[in-house]
């Protein structure tokens, strides 16, 4: 059971003490407090853990400081959607809103290779009105002999250039806790010119110790990719690890499943799960068409498969698109064959808008039929 307190309730107020006195006397129940400090208000949630079945919802609702009460099912206690659950489905990070009703595009380099390519990419994003990007510095590679990413050495110029071109959020995968410190240090040294959304890649979805460490910090939001060979439920539980450690700013990413049934695509595209994740949880849902499709193949209509699946995800309500672009794909050190060209960015964005408008129209239509 979750008790959502009246905003800005102070933990030193007499009412709060009265509430706590009541809660500690409930037999077989322990409490866990979570505070979310926002720019306008501080929200406090108290989780009652144990046998809460016997508790009366009305009685708890009438305790001091309590604004509302949610009875939670076992699944995804913090990130899940429960009955009468009106907790927020969005968060703000570095002035950018991420939610189940918004759409953010993160076009960028799969892997940072040269300063020049980073600069060309970011300039193009700015020219196209974009404030988010993806930039891989730490690359988990199948072969130990393949390029592993420039790591911390590229961070200062990536962050400086992001500041120069007005990039507010960079999605960046980390594979080890030390990367978190390296990112923090580089941001500090460059004067915090940008924000970072930490990415947990599909190979680390069930790296529980990494999840706990990333979940314990609330400075950076997290994009967690679905594990490529595990069930959706297992991946959603992995996301819940982040939240259970304290970080609620979590986006869930679909990137296709590893099976030959998806051939000739690199992975079997799973964007039919966009509405499923939105139904089961309060997380915004990201799609990664590049790592799903893995090629620049186009259909006879001339549209690239990467663009087709992007539209499919967006028309189903996706909230974020993580997509590989490169100024010279033939020179990319990672995943060049799936990268879109910079001249395709305006086309890609316009195509996305068509799908987004269609999605919004579909939600209007269903509302008309429900009324
Ligand atoms: C990536 O986004 O660069 C990446 C490696 O993705 P995934 O973890 O989905 O393979
Ligand atoms: Mn890649």
C-alpha cells in the first residue's frame, strides 16, 4: 500500500509525527519513505510493506497528511500502474519533459569516434530544433578485439559541444559503476553544460548490482533497454530494481529480441509492446529502431525499414526514439550499416510527426467512442 502525502509535508511537523506514530503501531507492517524533491514541490510517499490486506483504505486515507492511498498489486510495486493509481507518468530532467504523453527524439552517434563527427552531428541537431541526442562512449562489444568506445577521454569534448549546440540531454550507456563517476567528473570539469540520461544496455538489463548502483543515484534519469532474450516481465522487474533503490526517473526501451525469427532484421521488432508497457507501468516507453532493424534496407515504397518501424512504434504511442545517425556511416566505428544520414534527419523528423499526429488522432477517436 502506498500513502501519498499532501505536497510539501514536512517530516518535522506534528501531523507527520502523529501519522508515523500510528503507522509504527500497525502489527506486521514496516514502512519505507520515498521523497521526490521537485522544483515546485516536494512529494512524499510512504510504502507500507507486509500484510496490508487487513488495513482499511478509508481509515488510512483519514490519517493526518495523507492525500491519497493506492493499494498495490505485487507486480512492479513502484513503477507499476495499480487500481486508482493517479501517480505521475512523467518527470522533468534539465527542462525536458519525459512522460507517457510526450515524444522526444534522441538522434545521434551510436559511438563517439571523432570530435569532428560529434560537432557535425550536434550542429545538425540544433539546425533541426533538437535538444536531445545519443552518444556512446562506453560500448559493450561482442568481440574483445572490436573498438570498445573512447570512454572517459571523449567526455569533455562531447559535453562542451553539447553545451555549444544547446543539447540538453545525452543518452549514454554505462556498463560499469566507474563510468558514473567519470561522467560526473567530466560534467563538473566542463561546467555542467548538458544533462545525461544513463543507458543500461540490453546486455546489462539483468546486471542487478549495476542496476542497484544506478538506482541509488537520483541525479541522472535512466533509460533501461529490454533484455534481448528474456521475457517482458523479467525486463520490467529489472526496471523496478532502479526504482526500488530510489530512482523513479526511468524510461523503458524496446530494441527488438534476439531470434532468427526476426530475420532479415537484426532483431525481431517488438514495438507491439509499446502499449503493453504503458498499460502495465507508468514509465515512458522508448523505441530503438536502429538496433531493432540493423540495416538501411528499404521497401519498394522507398521508405527505409528503420523509418517504417519508427512510425509503427509512434503510432502505437511511443514516447522516445533512440536512433543512430552518422555524418559518414562508412567511417563509423560501430554500427555504420544501420545509421541514417544527416540529410535524412529532416525527413525522419517529418515522418515521425505524421505518425505522432496519427496517434493523437487515434486517441481522440477512441475518446469520442467512449463518451
Ligand atoms: C546502443 O544503444 O548503443 C546499444 C548497444 O543498444 P542495445 O543495448 O539495445 O544493444
Ligand atoms: Mn549500436
